[in-house]
C-alpha cells in the first residue's frame, strides 16, 4: 500500500534520525537543517516524476549530505572558519560513515534529544528546538503552537542553535550517573510543549491538541530508545490520560468541565494504554522526584478516567493522592488541584479552607475555583466578585465566555 | 573549548572568613580534589586558577568618553565579590560542569573563551 503522501510521511517519521545522523557526521548545526530542507524540496520536485525511491530516508540523507559537502567546499574556498559542534572525542575518533539508518543511529537520535533539551538552554527555547530538530515541525507551525510571531520564533530557534555551539553544549550522551537527571529535563521539555497546547493562555482556541500530540510523539520517540525510563513512562501515561479527553473538553466552541464531559467522546484506546503504563513494573522501584510526581499525577488522572461517572469518582482517594503529590512536589498548582478535590470530597467550605493562602500570580484559575466554590456554598455576592476577578485575569476567550455564563447563572 | 570559570558568589558556602580552620581545610581538600579530577580527565587541562583578594582591593576600570576611569571596588553589578577563577580547556560544557561539582558549592559563571586566532 502506498501512502497518500510518501514524502510527508518519511519526513514526519525520519526527520529526527536524519538530523542526528547528519549532525554526527558533519558537526554543523547551521548547515544540517538547511540541507535537509533542500533535500526535501528536491524530493518534492523529483519523486512525483521519477517515482518514490526504494529507500526514501536514505535518498534524503544522500541528497542532504551532498548539499552539506557543497557548502563545506564553498566555505573552504572562502576560508571561513565556523565554530563546530562539540562531539565527544570517542565518537569523533571512530570516524565511521553510516549510510544507512541502523542501531547506532538510535544512539545519535538520543544525542540530538539530549542536546536540544540541555539544562543550559532556556526551557521554552529547548521545547521549540526539540520540536524543530527532533520532530521536524516547521518553524511557522511552532510559532503558531507557542502563540508567537513567526519571526520571533525563528529568532528564538536561531539563538538557541547559536548558543549550543557557543556554550559548548555537547552532542553526546552523558554517563549513567547523570543520564536520569538529563532525561528529567527531556521530560520537562516535552511536558512544557504538551501543557502549552492543553491550556493555552490567550486567543480563541481552547486547546491546540496538535501541539500536545506532537509533545506525545516526542516522548514516544525517546521512549523507543529508553523503554524502561521511569520518568518517560510516567509522563507518557499522564499525557495520554489528559489527551484522551481532548474531544470532550470543547463543545460548540465552549469549555466543558470534567463532570459535564461526554465520556463517550474520551479516547478509550489512549486510556487503556495509559493504564498499562502506570502499572509498569519500572514505576514500582526507586524513581526520581520528577518521575514520582508524574506517576502520582497520572494516578489521579486514572481515577477520573476510570470512574463510571463523575458522581462516582472516589474523591477521598483522589484527595489522598493529592496529599502524596504535595509531599513530592509542593507547588501552588498542586495545592490548587488538591483544594478542588477536597471540595468534591468534603464540600465547598472545606475546599475554600484548603484554598486559603494559595497564590499563583500569573493565572485566573484560583479566582475561578474560589468563585465556583463560593457559588456552591451559597455565598453569591462573594462568588460574583471572585468571578469578576477571574474574568479580568483570564486571557482565553473560550474560558472567559464560560466564566461569564457561570456568573450570570447566579442571578 | 576553553572556558573561564568565575567563582562569583558564596552561594550556600559560608564566607571564608567565617569558616573554622577545619572547615577551611576541608574546602582546600575540595580544591585539591578538583585539581586531581581535572588532571585525570582526558581532554581537560587546568590552564590557570587563582584565589582573588578581597573586594575592597579590587579596582574597576571603565572607559567613558574616551577617558579611562578607575573606581575603587568591584564592578558594581557584581554584588558579591568574585572569589576566584579558573581557566580550563575542556571538551564540552557537560565535562566541565561534571568537574566543577568537585568544588565547594559556590555560585559560578561559565564563559567560553573566544578563540581569536582562528
């Protein structure tokens, strides 16, 4: 069976591998991306005429290699000296040339992932760079996903690439003692992209599931290389539980909260997969704090996913999981989520008490939750004031509409 | 690559003058361990490293309107005084950060050195 868009498919599947392979060989972050872009353009011209080659990825690799070699020759003539990407000595001495994707290439892809999400890069830059270099998401699309202009995103990516070369961030795998920490950063990078899609702060779209989908793809591709890494297993479970609800979260352009969602519209295959992941034996051993936090959050998501209806959620159990989460990750957003669960389990007054002293300056969510709990407690005046506060701080049009509606329903 | 590592703040380490002689001896042991770790690592060379005098002995030089100006004390933007520095050749940032873990837990700034000969 021939895919409808063979080039699109090979680009989507192989971009990261090809980038990694070319980087390992030529060490020129500045040339690799352009050369690969040129190769894809050439493929778009010639494949429809000459037919799709037997090994499309190898074809693209060869075409991109030729572009890079051309550029290197031109530069040698111009005697320009460009800084090279740092590649571990052992890797360089091997001097081997790999024409085919193979076992060693997986290793190169891991190097690429670790380089893009290096802790010396700003987290937003690392997220964007990973989407660009590992997944091959076009720059204009990344700009749209992160809600910035195309030129801003292009500049951000260029700066990040320059910084990798300038600061000496290696294209390498650190030794085993450091690798779990570095994979934690990889996970954070992917989760940042995921949440950016899941709860956008501004604009008309309630969620941009495509960004979350790309973030899941990023985690899957790293997990393919490090199958038992607890932080990746737990993060993928968490993402899949959240992502499984995407279609039920919006109806007629309006936000639908968890209790009112049509559970038929949840993606059962993803929930099944996420359940299998949180039961993985690897999550029962000692894990990093980050992995523990993802695991507990995934277990909370599982409680919601597996409850037969919203009313039958085991709220006391959810509260206990939130207590556990607070021990591992005592953040304001963990406390906010716990207060919501407490309100469900023990009533709005208990929820309001749990909300006391929780502050997150950058979000309207605390005011929105307080408003909702005050409304349930029958304190309508205070609820209206809290809704006003939430509406003033909210930047998402769909959520604002939802908050207005709630406020009006108070009469 | 070559890096300049500035030991720029005490961080969670007690100021040198507040340390007991035992604590100072322990810190000296860490500096020694760092030297040895650098020597043992392939591709790493410790090119220079010195402890610096108190901030009150520092002088700041600025050029304003073509005139050299000297002022007493450290560069104002650096609130704490710089305690020392190393000039180190290392293959990459990860190797360097790994080695710097041997030192007392100072706040540091790592700046790659620009190779002007290239």
